[in-house]
């Protein structure tokens, strides 16, 4: 639980934050004035302080997604290291999932065997440019520690992604965090890929911490084995460039990721419907004229897509037409109310089609990003 106060009309309103839900409380009329001004207001910024041990304050910035009465639902917030405003110029992201993608363990072992001392200074392993919202960014992936910081260095980290900022705003930090989270989602084919820590820097020195629901102190990943021979510089630049085309909730240009589930939702009917939505979105991107033809049904689209990637059905006993017809029928049964499913765990056919659609959507996504047939076939995940 985080405690503190926000500034409003030359006054201070106390708050507590739990689970990114900020509750304001006060016996003073100022709280009523705040509620009148901000009730049902979306996407606005509050400034205040977070209190350490109940008395030491550090400046903070809060991005409110929406508010109802005295309750503010936060999209994210920044807490400065000190009780003064320091302008940050770089965001640093620590993610066990992206450590796997960027092959932290393999790079570390290879470079240590070459005699490199990672305790002296961080080493840049990859530098990847990308474009977001018409601005050019540069992602650098570092391994190692800065000996100049002494005990102020974060010795719990493994790798760290560093991205210099343009606008230096809380919204820009959130947009970058969303893009990196979606990159981890796509690469691991999983929806639960939290960051471990996000730090704000000014001239290589820490000046604050960024908090959002995409974070978890308990984040653990075990995907490194999948990336043993992964060619980071062949795939990641194109993938992150595509993902960064859309950093908000509405996806119109980049690949879709809403169909990805966690271990609990992997075989749910809701996820199956999300897969169909993702498939139709991608098919429209790849074959817009056919997708806009009302006579070209979902079954026709599925057959067409399976013919792009015949290897998906090379070991199946069913043809592309049969598989496509069965998928269409499951979708029809769910959406038109002919059956109500709680899960597909007892339906072996449905489980097979969900796993098959995952593979199809991944290949279609790579095709939309612009990879060749050979690169798609050699993609490891």
C-alpha cells in the first residue's frame, strides 16, 4: 500500500493506493470540489508526494485512467528518488522474459569466456532502432554493472533495456512499456509477461521509479531454452517496429495479441473467439479484397490461409477444408448460442484447433510483419 497526498487548488488531499486504485479521503470541503471537477474524467495527470515511513515525502506524478467520485483508477505513476523534480532522459526496463528473448544467459557465458568483466561497466549487446508515433527511438540491451555507482547499483538485475526518451512525459514512458510488454507477449506466446522493474535515469543516474500494472516483483521466466539459437538481430528489429505502430488500446496497423492466453485461459471458449478475431484481422491485412467480399466466408479464409502454410497440416489426417469447416462450426455454435461452454478441456478436437490456430496466427503475423517464407519456417517459437 502506498500513502501520500495530491495537490489540488493549493491544497493537499491525502490518498492511499492499492492495486493501482487511489482512494482520496479528507474531511475538508476540498475533496468535494475535487470530485465535482474530476468525476468521470478520463486520462488526466495529478501531482503530489508519496510518503516513506509516514513522514518523508518524494515527489510523484500520477496518470489517472478514469475517476469516479473520490476513487481514481491509475494507469501508472512515477515516484522520484527525492522530494524534488528531476528531469529524466532515459527509461530502463528489467524483464526476465525479455532477458530470455535477448539471450542473456548465452551472451553472458560466451562473453565471460572471452575474459570480459561485467562488474566494471555495462556492455551493450544489441542496439535496435524503431519508430513509435512518428519518432525514432533506439533500444539498447545491456549486460553488466556500473562500478562507479558502488552500493547504489542494482545487483539484482540481469539484463536491462535502455531507451532514451523524446517527450520525457509519463505518457511516453507508458507507451514504451506497452510496446515492450507486447514484444515479450509475441515472442513467448503468452499473455502474462510482467516486468520486474522500470527505472528512470538522468545522465545514467537513477532519478525515479515507474510503476504500472505490467509489473510484478515476482516475475520469473523459464523460456531461455527456446532461444538457444535465436537470431535476435534478424527478427527483433522488424517485430518491434511493427508492434510499435500501435501503442494504444486500438490496434489498426500492428499484429494482434489479444488472442494470447495464460495457463488458466489457454483452452477457454472466450480465447477461441479471440483467436477468430485475430485471424480475421490478419486476413484482412494480408488479403484485403477477399476479406471485404461478403461471399468469401470464414471457412474460405481459413482454407486460403492454411494453403499459405501447408506444413501446419502435413501430419494431420484432415484436409484444410475439413479443418476449416470444423473451426467455422465451433465458432457458429458458440456465437449463436447453440451451446454454452465453460471450457474446452474435455473436448480433444477443440483443444487441437486452438493449438493449431495459435500456430496459424503466429505465422500470419510474421507474414504481415514482412518476413520471407524461409524466415517464417526458421522462426523458433
